[in-house]
C-alpha cells in the first residue's frame, strides 16, 4: 500500500504550520500509516534566512506550482514580439548582427603558450566540453529530432557560441565543421565578448546567451592598462568582474513559456552574496578551499600571479569553473575537475537532526531533519534542477539493530523512494505531466530548493512497535546526483551511464 500523497500533503501543511507557530511537536497528527511501517515524514518549506521561521508550505512531488520559499523572483513575462536575437531564439548576437567569420575564433590551444595556467585549468572543465560531452550531445540531438533546428540552435547559443555566431552549428549533424565552431565555452567564447545585452534585451535580464561576440584581434578582459601583447590587443571591460557576465548563460529562459528553466543567476541575485558583492567568480574561479572561506566570511579572497607568461604579478582568477559535476572525468576528460566538484559538494551543506524526542509513553519518536545551504551562492541544487537531485537517506534502528523506519532509498530502477525528503524540480508539459525534455516545459509542477544561506526542514515522527523500549538511533546522509537513471536512459538509450552519487553530509543521533 502507498501513502496517499494528497492526504499526506494536506495533513503535513496543517501540522507544519501549527508547529511553526507554536514550536510544538505534539500537534503533528499521524496520517494513515502504510502497512509496512507506522511512519510518516512531513514536508515543510524554508524561509530565506536560517531561523526566519517563514513557512512556504509543504512540498510533495506532483503538487502545487512555484515554491515561494526560495527567494526566487517571478519568471519574466514573455515579451511581445521577437524574443530572440539575429541568430534565432538565442539572445546571442554579433557587433553588426551578421554572422561572424569562424577563422576569427582561435582554439584554446592557440592561447596555451602564453597563458599556460588558464589553459591547463580550463581543460577538463564542463565549459571546455560543453558541445562534445556525451550527455549534452545526446540531449541536444534529441531536441533536434523532436523539436527541430530552431531549438537545437537555441541550445547551441550557450553550449557552442562560436558555432552559432558563425552560422555553422546548424542541424546537419555529422557534417565536418571547423574545430572552432564546436569548441564549446572556451577562451574566445568568453574573451571576445564586447558587450552584454541582457538588460536591454527582450527579457530585460541576463540569460539565453545575452552576449555580443566581436571576434578578431581584440581580447576583452578584466585588466586595466595592459600593454598590447604581441599576438592580440587587449581591452578592459568592467563586466568580467560581474555575476551578470556569467548570468548571460546561467539563466535559461524558455523562449515561449517564459519559465526560467535554469535560474542560478536569479537565485544568486536574491541572495545575501549579491548584497555583499560576492560574485560567481569569487567562488568558481577560486580553489575549493578559498571558496569555502569566501562563503563563510562573505569577503573575496585575493590571489596574485602573472596573467601571461613572464608578465607582472596581478590579481588573477582560476579557470577551473568547477561546480557539482562529479562525472566530469568521463564526460569531459577532467578527473581532477570531478574530484574538485566532489569536494565542493561536500562543503556546500550541513545536515542536522534537531529536537529529537520520545513521547512519555515511549511509543513514538519524532525529530526534525534540517538541510542547511552553507556555501553555495545560490539554491541547492541549482541550475538544471529538472535533472539534478539532492535527497536525504534516513534510517531509524533500535539498539538491537532492528530497522524501524527508512526513507530516501533507491528502488530497483534507481528511483528515489516516494515520500522522501527530496530537492530539485519537476518540469511539466502543456498537460501538466512530468517531462525531462526542457523544450516541453510550460511550468514547474513541483519544486523544492534550499536557498542560499537558507534551510529546509522536515518533521518526521515514527510510531514504535510495543516491544521497543531501548534507545533508537537515527542516521541520515545527504546525497546528490546529477540526474536520475530514468532521465539518462531516456536520452542516451544503450549508451546510458550511471551518475555518481556523492555523500554531501551526514548526521546521527540517539534517542533514549
Ligand atoms: C542560456 C544558456 C543555455 C541554453 C540555451 C541551454 N543550456 Fe544546457 N546548460 C546550460 C548551463 C549553464 C548548464 C550547466 C548547469 C549545470 O551544471 O547544472 C547546462 C547544462 C546542460 C546539461 C547537463 C549536462 C551534464 O552533463 O550534466 C544538458 C544535458 C543540457 N544543458 C542540455 C541542453 C539542451 C538540450 C538545450 C536546448 C534545449 C540547452 N541545454 C540549452 C546553459 C544553457
Ligand atoms: C604571444 C603570447 C600571447 C598569446 C599567444 C595570447 N596572449 Fe593573451 N596576453 C598576452 C600578454 C603578454 C598579456 C598581457 C599580460 C599582462 O599585461 O599582465 C595578455 C593578456 C590577455 C588578456 C587580458 C586582457 C585584459 O585587458 O584584461 C586576455 C583576456 C587574453 N590575453 C586572452 C588571450 C586569449 C583568449 C588567447 C588565445 C586566443 C591569448 N590571449 C593568446 C600574451 C598572449
Ligand atoms: C557562453 C555561455 C556561458 C558563459 C558566459 C558562462 N557559462 Fe558556465 N556553463 C555554460 C554551459 C553551457 C555549461 C554546461 C556545460 C555542460 O555541462 O555540458 C556551464 C557550466 C558551468 C558550471 C558547472 C560545472 C560543473 O562542474 O558542474 C559552472 C560552475 C559554471 N559554468 C560557472 C560559470 C561562471 C562562474 C561563469 C562566469 C565567469 C560562467 N560559467 C559563464 C555556459 C556558460
Ligand atoms: C567562462 C568564461 C571564461 C573562459 C572560458 C575563459 N575565461 Fe579567462 N577570464 C574570465 C573571467 C570572468 C575573468 C576575470 C575574473 C575577474 O577578474 O573577476 C578572466 C580572466 C582572464 C585573464 C586575466 C588574468 C587571470 O587569469 O585572471 C586572462 C589572461 C584570461 N582570462 C585568459 C583566458 C584564456 C587564455 C582562456 C582559455 C584557456 C580563458 N581565459 C577562458 C572568463 C573566462
Ligand atoms: C559563495 C560561493 C558561491 C557563489 C557566489 C556561487 N556559487 Fe555556484 N556553487 C557553489 C558551490 C559550493 C556549488 C556546489 C554545490 C551546488 O551544486 O550548489 C556550486 C555549484 C554551481 C553549479 C553546478 C550545479 C549543478 O548541480 O550542476 C553551477 C552551474 C554554478 N554553481 C554556477 C554559479 C553561478 C553562475 C554563480 C553566480 C551567479 C554562482 N555559481 C555563484 C558556490 C558558489
């Protein structure tokens, strides 16, 4: 027998709001219990700041629209008329709005002699592989097959900007293309940007590759007063130090429904990091250790070194661009990047079991499972949250080792057991059915994210069997994976890989 989710949701919503108002665990009523165990876990929302006590309501997959508790601004309203740029649905453009000459885009290898550090750091990053990596490749080809060339070009605006600007990344896959056209987010995709166009663009905010590419001899960058290097000219642009620059691609807005499919920039903008002037670069262009320090102290870390071989010492930034992709070893030939992503995930959250208690008659225990986002400058998880999954695996056992309750386990297909404490989102198609295909998404049918510096809290209560009078142990693990097996299989068929599961944090407590 399955728990009736709708009943559960309603009961949970009532119980949780009572508890928030009165801080009273005893008011949690126990909904009809499933046969296999007398347990239930109740979902609650989270405020934007720890301890704010703001309740965003219960979150159960398959219900309700937007979660209001995670600090997101509203999705932009689809503008009237043209939502794209000169090259289609993407906002990407060039200085004159015409296709650029592909020969003006260099490869990362062409920069390696004079900028070896940046080159070595970038190799193996998801940026360096954003057009070729097998998961994206298969997903983009599925988009091409099901939604057509226009959508495929939209995807490529961010995943292969030089290809779209030059008009070469078009639907005819298998055609020989110059390497520069399929290079992904490499040096020239970022350093030949002469202007950001998001604020003036159709959506009024960065996103959908709102960049003006102006390839040629000039490399744009963050340095003032650079004497022109021999092989290229250099021009200062303030925005290399801004989150808006990254937001040009890290806000993905559905061109017709206006849903922000990815909203990392918007989440960051609503966070304390934005208020304190801590930008993406302060965490993602720093070592994991430095990024942890930045998150804790809310102050940027400065690093000095040469910007080019033999150049003077200047403030420099690392080019690893590591996030959470622990599959980078296999996807992007970046085993080092995968290790760094794992370390980053392990630094991001804290898991706590609070207010653990047993009723006077000893027949029931209850506790609060709390997930706190301590080091991510945006929600946890962020970005492609229709795929990304974070969840709590928890068990309650008696001193003699008897299993009394568990949730967050995987079934035979690798799906997370229903009713678990899960974070991510579900895209819904026009009929409101779950879809992993980004191009079909018209709304989110479920979303639960932990905002930057915020926390999420579930109240769990477990009825104990009569013969259990000894202490019980609650053990919990916070886990992350980049996509569920069912989605990877849908996209990659017999090439499907298994996304690595990372243990982000653990907690344990004994209730007498
Ligand atoms: C506005 C820029 C943008 C557009 C347009 C875009 N993406 Fe992405 N995509 C991103 C970013 C940024 C990430 C990285 C987010 C993350 O790491 O979770 C990403 C990640 C992905 C991933 C996950 C890769 C992995 O290995 O885990 C897939 C798959 C993907 N995109 C497919 C697509 C498809 C298909 C389209 C078109 C329908 C598309 N994207 C359109 C920016 C974009
Ligand atoms: C022949 C050596 C050489 C090559 C090759 C080279 N650069 Fe440079 N680059 C330099 C030097 C020297 C500087 C200035 C360093 C300084 O003053 O600290 C520089 C500066 C830069 C800057 C900073 C500009 C600013 O104003 O902030 C960027 C960005 C840059 N290069 C990108 C690239 C890219 C991308 C490539 C490959 C397409 C490349 N460079 C190839 C030598 C080179
Ligand atoms: C031209 C578009 C573009 C720009 C500009 C851009 N990104 Fe990305 N970024 C992407 C895409 C596309 C991916 C996903 C590639 C994939 O997984 O296939 C990505 C992935 C990432 C990831 C995830 C890596 C991982 O391990 O999960 C991080 C972190 C990241 N970008 C940070 C940044 C930062 C910081 C900036 C600004 C300095 C930035 N990006 C600017 C397009 C862009
Ligand atoms: C995703 C975008 C992105 C990619 C790809 C990228 N850069 Fe950068 N780069 C930046 C940003 C942003 C900064 C400035 C960070 C700051 O000052 O806050 C920067 C800074 C620099 C600088 C100034 C010195 C330093 O290291 O901070 C140089 C030189 C440079 N990049 C060269 C390169 C070269 C060469 C490549 C390719 C091997 C490359 N970049 C790839 C975004 C990018
Ligand atoms: C205070 C530090 C901090 C800041 C600021 C920050 N991030 Fe992150 N970011 C993290 C940490 C830690 C992770 C790993 C945990 C996670 O997935 O959120 C991460 C993960 C990511 C991921 C990978 C998510 C996934 O599941 O694939 C992307 C993409 C990303 N960040 C982009 C950005 C962008 C773009 C900005 C600026 C708008 C930014 N970050 C600002 C700390 C930061």
